[in-house]
C-alpha cells in the first residue's frame, strides 16, 4: 500500500490523518507547502491560536465566504468546521478544498436535519427561506437567501414586508432579528450548544464583581443574556466593538477562541470570558473548532487530504442562495 493509499484509508476510518510527525517544525513546513502547492489557509476566529497566526486570512463566516469566493489559490485549506469548507467548495467547485478534520462538525447545523426541514418547508409553501450559513449544503439548496450574523439584519430588511419568512436554524438569532427588524418570522427550533451554555447567573455575579466591565454577546446566545448585554453582534462586530469602545474591560459571551485576536488588536483592554453552567469549565469552547490542530493542518497540506466534496447538482442549487447573500453584502 502506498503512502497516499494508506492516508486515504486512515481518513475513511477516522476523518483525519493520524501519522507520527516527530520533530517537525510545523510553521516552517506549512509555509513551504502552501507556497509549493499555491494553497491558501482560511481560518475562523474560533481556531486555536497557532492556526490563527499562520493563516493567510482569519475571519468570521461572512468574511471567510467572501475570501473563498475570490481566491486565486489552487487549494483552499479551511481551518474551521465542515459547513464552512462545504461552502468554500460550493463557491469553488473545481478547486480542491481541504479540512484538517472531516469530523469537525457543528451542533447548530446538526440541529436542522434536511429531511425534517424539507417537511417543515412543505407545510409553509408561501414562505421565503432565509438560512444561517451554519447549515449543510442540503439546507442551503432549500434556501432562498443565506445569511450570517454580520449581515442577517440587512438581509431581512431587504425582503418585502408582506413576504412571509422562515428563518433557520438558530432560534436565538431568529428571535433577536425579530426584535431588531419587527418582522414576524417563522423560526426553526435549532441552537448552538456553545452559545447556549452561558450561565446568566454566573455572568451577572461576574458583572457585580466588575461593574466597570461591559457585557458583549453573540446573537446566538439566549434572550436573557442578550437583554443584559451592552452590545450584541457578530464575531467581527464584537472585535470591532472592543477596539472602538471607550470601556477598558469586557465580559465576552462567545466562543473563547475570539479572545486571541481581541488581545492582538486591543492589547490595552481587559477581556474576561463569560462563564458557563458547567462547573468544570470557565468558558464556552467549541469542541468541533478545536478538532483542528497544527499537526492536522500540516498533514492536510502534505497529503492534500481530507478533501471536502459536494455533489455537483446539489452544489448548483446551494450556490444560488449563497450568491444572493454575497451580492446583498457588497
């Protein structure tokens, strides 16, 4: 069995390469490989620090989709979760798209099974479907317009007021959008386990101990947390708010990986991760985002595996809703 055949067998079984790499300088080797292969590394803010630092571009879901749409690279390495790499493949059907760990999924995407959603949509044939980007290609193929937390309000406001809307899959983001836009949308009952994990009691206790802090939160969080937040916004919105706010201390209610970029961009600010209900953990961390490691990133580039693929006909259907989002986001 050749090394490539062995690698493919390994991926089929585990979803990632598990090869010993003793004494490897990952930074050096990754830099050499991406130049040699004309590869671009796109990373989400929730990735581990080292991956963020070595990436060609770090961003939220909207910015990453925009980068994927315009890249001239031959290979796209997506250091994020599966739906993100899938979106990049839909935008680049003839490029190779790699994901360091194929099992890096998303609890929010998983909360919207395509078969169930198709049945739900059939019950409401007059509704236009707006789906959050945190969904599978199958859901995107049933969607009229995709959105992210960065552009969701703009996209909802672009739809005629007499047009009924289904919003999927995040009930918390959907409820926040109803409050922001005044639209009476029909919500799919899905949620992100990372943003639902925050403890409002612990956060309020922490705030009482730090009255000079501002609570900032992602709109995927529960309504009672959003009510007490000084600012509610997307991942990039939270970053920009910390940079521009006159406040010096923040309680940050989103995935803890964002603190790395926040500290880099706002070194003079004090950042406190919002606590969760779990007594064994002080912050909310996405186990899927953290499945990617520097070793897996290196092996992914070296062997050009695991590769993310999307059925071509499904890709064409899903592309329509993504392109509508990108056009409205200009």
